[in-house]
C-alpha cells in the first residue's frame, strides 16, 4: 500500500461509515476493482480509530453530557424523566444486539465472503451486491412509510432494541451500520435527523469495541514499524472526512430524503454484479 492508497481508503472509510452506503462494502470494492493488495487487519484498526475519533470529536458535548447523566443515574439509582439519562441507557441497551452478534458470528460471516490471502470470489461479490440493493430497497420503503414525527427525546426502549438489532445486521458486508439503523429509525417514525443522530451515537461503542478487538489481535500478530506512517495517514483522513460527513448528513437530512443514497446503492449493486460476473467468466 502506498500513500495515495492509504489516504484514499481513509477518506472512503470516513465518508461511507456515516453515509448509509456501507463502508465495509466500499473498502472491499475499491481494492477489488483496482486489483490492489488488501490493506489487512492493522490498517482496518487505523481506519476504525479514525472514524471513532470523528464521532467523539463531533459529539464531544453530547458524550460529556450523557456520561454525566449516566453516572448520576447510577449514583442516584434513578432515571426518571431526565432526557439525557434515558438516552444514555437507551444507547447502552441498543448496543447489546450488535455486540453479541459481532462476538459470536463475525469470523463466520467473514469466512462466507472472503478466504484469507485469496482474491474475493465472484459469487461473494455478487452476494454483497444483492445485499447492497436489498438494504437500498428497505431504506426506500422506510422513507415511504415514515411519519417523521418523533424527535430524539421520544426514542423508547422498544425503539432502542429494534434499532440495535438493525445495527447487528451490519456484520454482513454491504448492509451499512448507518443505513440499517437510519432505516429502522425512519420506519419507527423518527425524524430523519433524529434517526441519523441516534444512529451515530449508537455506533460509537460498537466501533470502539470492534477496534479494541482488532487491536488486541494485531498486538499478538505484530506490526511493521515502517507501516505506521501509512496507518496514521489513513486514520487522519478517516477522522477528518468522517467529521465533515457527519456534519453534512445531519444538515442534509433536515431538508432532504435519503432517496439519493437509495439510488446510489442500486447503481453500485448493479455495477458490482456486472463486474463480478464478467471477471468470473
């Protein structure tokens, strides 16, 4: 991997982690399309660190407020009607499905789509294309049935569980963590910006957990010092592009629907399937 590839993949990670078009898919598609060597586990850790920094950076005031509220609820053993206390615990509950599925099934799902140290199989790429298209269809339907009447303070325990279960589906490449959770939020009647904000807040613990697990695996395997500069560039690119993307999407969804992302997913899915079939033959 060279400097250009590191920065490009970092930018792609930052953009696609938060826009509902699937970061995991794009980080597979770009090296596959240009026939680059795969970046590997260490670079994946760096990119996750970058997007985590973007989340902590953009929502710094929210995290500080939610942390204080959560600690206060534990000390006082009371949640009551405090919006921040409720939200802190709802985020904790919503994280559980994704954490469980990731811990129990991540390696098995990875094996379905990719054999280590081998090119991505054509059938795996076609399957990923189908998943991208199906999530696009789900988002399209959610927009049509959405009421857009509920703000972040109206999120209930049931909403947190449903959105958390949707987040767990992101274990499959092409689903998109933000895509699945925003889709669920819209279907539950949340305003677009509220669904996106809850999605982003909910993603932080999962991204942190996945990054910590990958870092632990990496520590056991070791890393070449010469690669550290490339990883730092990738992480920085992911952090900056991720921050800008969060700001853009929250503003965009206040006035616009998610249809543009639906159409992009369908076009991307068709492109992947066509290229995979042609290469497979």
